[in-house]
C-alpha cells in the first residue's frame, strides 16, 4: 500500500498543524484542486490519504535505537497523520536515533508513531522505559516467561528485563515515517548516460539477417563497386567490420555466388572517400567519388539497405 501524506513543514516547526478542513477554509489548499490530484493518484493505484489528524511529536527527544535514554514528557510540537493510521488509543510520534533496529528498516532520522499500550506480544517493536531511560527494541518472552528486548542488528545483543528494574512499556510502534532521500546528481547521470548510450548504439543484425539483406539488395547492384552502398550501412549497423572490404566481398560471394557483379575488396576501398566515408545519411552529391545519375544509384542502394535494417525485429 502506498500512501501520500500532505504535510506542511513550516506549520510543524511552529507547532500549529492545520487540518485539511482548516487548510481549505483559510485558502491554503483549493479543495477542487486537491480532489483532482487525489483522483489522479487513485487512478494510478497509489491510494493517497490526507493528513487530517493531529498527533503529538517529541521532536527534540528522540527514541534511541541503542542504549536507553530519557524521553521526557513535554510535547515539543504536533504533526499530522492520515486518520486511518490512528486508533482509539492515545498516540504520539518520536524521532529515532541509533542503528540497533536497522534490520527491520528503522534507521536514524525515521519517525515512528507509537500507540500507548502495555499489552504487547512477541515480535512487537516497543518503546520501553527502563529505570527512567527509554529505548526502542523488539519485545520477546522466552520459554520461562522472561521478557527480553531484542535489537534488530547483529552488532547488539538482546538483554533480559527483570523484577529489579522499573520497566514501563510506553507503547507499540504502529507506523514508520521516513524522510525522503535525495539521490545524487552523479548517480542519476551515470544511469541515464548508460541508457542513452545503449539507445544510440545500432542494433546488431544476425548473420542470417545480413545474408537476407544481401539477397534482397542484390538485384539493384549493376556493377561491383555499387556493393559499397550495401557495405557502408552494414558497417554502421556493426554487422561488418570497418575497413574489412575483403571480408565483405567474400561474404557477398558466398551469399549470392551467381551474381554477375561480385565485389572486389580493393575496388570497394576506393569508394571510401569524401562523404562516402561516412554513414549514408551524410552522403552529398557535391562531395562524393561519383556524380549525377551514378550518385543517385549508389544513394538508392544505400537507403534501401538502411530501410531493410530498420525493419529488422
């Protein structure tokens, strides 16, 4: 379940949290606009909920995920939560510090909503006061009925509670609110750059596909040098090695051995000058080894080869 909290930090810092109705009344939030936005989110399956219920927030007295510490009993400010998150029991929010609960996803800086109750079960994450100091741990009772507080981090050992200690269960954690992380520019840039490079790289056709293209273009070739107009698009598509004129000529001879105008490597190499040394899209009639009608013939063969490559699955 994804929940979107509409949260105003400025009002939290001043200790004055308006409800949704108050926001609409004072003009802070346009009701129609908010309903429209919620509708978009619901259509996408996000299940948004409006924060419309005030909950006390102990902002300056964090709950340690480590050794116990004093919590204090004065509410520093108030925060708002969705009504569905709340129960009939009194509730409050504390800020987490320490790393003893990281294995269950509770890390320093998180805020946990605590339901005040002394009824706890094995596996509950509890806020406990021990001899006047507070800690956040997992509750567990062993086979002898002895209660233990179990950190969720292998770096910390569980410890038992005994009758010599003054123990009060302040409540059970019901919800965890995490601050939104900020992803570094470098991380985003690296991932985007990889995708951009992969999209810019042409799709390499298979040997069977190259053979079929040669067969399809062969009827257009009227002399041996015109095979260069097939060679160049195949080089761009990484199907043929750059400068491997002899290899390409041998390939054509194998695929269409009965063709009247088979290529010769040295002849193809002579065509790789001026704009013809670039991809077909860069060929120019005023900067090519052939002119006029002959240029148009080469261009037609090259463009047809490119179209066949573009149609490959």
